[in-house]
């Protein structure tokens, strides 16, 4: 009879623990050993040769408890489970359920560094042989990944829509996009425009103009600190949800993201919630006739620093 998991293990002098794992011999299909959890004193691997009797709930050993304690600690890394290696016919001989049935780690697999080295060498050799043939294809497929950001100005509306200072007003607009090799599509987006008072402008700019640059560091546009109009990206910096302008019972008029309750004031500053940074400002310019234009920018959500992705 095979030792069952959770069975008590008793030595000649006293009980020492319970069966935690069973080890099978992959050649003979017999239980060669089992692992005893020693009641908080680690695990020991006990060979079946010292077993006197096995019943449903008890494994009786011929050895004393001191002899079992003297056995080497069990090394889990030397074994794999039946789910990790396929040995035809072995499972028919396993009568230990449920739990972890182990077999010795295959000898040829133990020298991982050596085998990994030769495997990697084979891959690298194949890569260099095939690279001249696949490079033109890879270059074509990867070209969209390195396309420059779209820094064109987009018209989104007129400032006549903004009726009061320090109030968020949503401007909706459409933008044509083309991702990789998909057909060009038109999507609906939104930005929030605030006509800011000097106090709010000071919170945003802290006395300095805000310069926007491309991925190569080349200047794109500069928002002037004394121009009252601010444009915020319509996506919350926390996880990219859409936020709204709402009247908070305690904080008053604020930007509120309903997804995770991040709250921002009219300057985009975080007042409450999990947002890692203020609302993302975008380049904005307003013509003499009041037409509002922005450069559509999106930034990676969930990070403290801004990383442009659109």
C-alpha cells in the first residue's frame, strides 16, 4: 500500500509529523520515498526501506525519531511533479490522491546552464543565417512603430462656449488616425478648456512659460503664462478614464473622475484620489476670432512622470 498524503508518521518512539509528498521511481513505478513534514522542524525525505507498515491514516517506521531528524533536509528543486513531466504508464500506478506526487528531476535537465548555452548558441546562429532574408520584412513591419508623433493643430471650437472663469468646459472633436497597417479611421475625442484667473495660471505655470517638445527634444510650441486659456487632455492620468466637471459637496466645482474618484481643481492639481500626477496640459492657441486650436497629445496613464504615447 502506498503512503497517503496527510497520513500521520510514527517512529519507533513517537509521532514525528505527516506525509507531505510522495516520490515515485519513474522506472519501477514504485513509491521510492516520501517526505515527512516534521511539525515545524522542516521536511525530511524518508526511504521506503525503513517503513514497517502502511495503513490509510498511518505510516509506521522502524527508525527512531532521532534517526529521522538526522536525515538530510528535503530538496524540492531536485524533483518535478507528474504535471511537469510525462512518463507513460506511471499515473496508472499512482494511488496517492490528492496532492503532490514527485519524480526525480531528469539527470539531463540538471545541467541547465550548459544546455541553455548550447540552445541559445543554436538560436543565435540561426538568427545570423536568416537575418539577411528577414531584415527587409522586419524593417517594413516595424516602420509604424517609429513614425513621428502627429503635431498638427486641430480646431476644436470657439472660446465663446466658455462662459465663466475657472470652470471646465468640454470641447468634443474628431480626429483621423491610422494605426500600423489598418485603414484610416475617425475617432471622437474631447478636451477640457478653462479660462483661468491669474491665481489659477500661477498654480499651473509658476511664473514660467510651458514648452512642449517632440521625442527628439525639438520645440513644438510654448504655452505662455499670461494667456488665460488652458487645455487639458480628456483622459484621467490615473488609468485613462474620462472625467467630468462636477460640483463637489465639500470641495466645490472640480474635475471628478468617476472610475476611481480622483479629484482635480481648475488648474489640474490633484486634490484627492489615486491619480499619480496633475491633469495633462496640451498646447493651445486662440485666434483673434476666438477659434481654439490644440495639438492632440496623450500621455501614459498610471505614472508620475509624463510619457507621450499619442
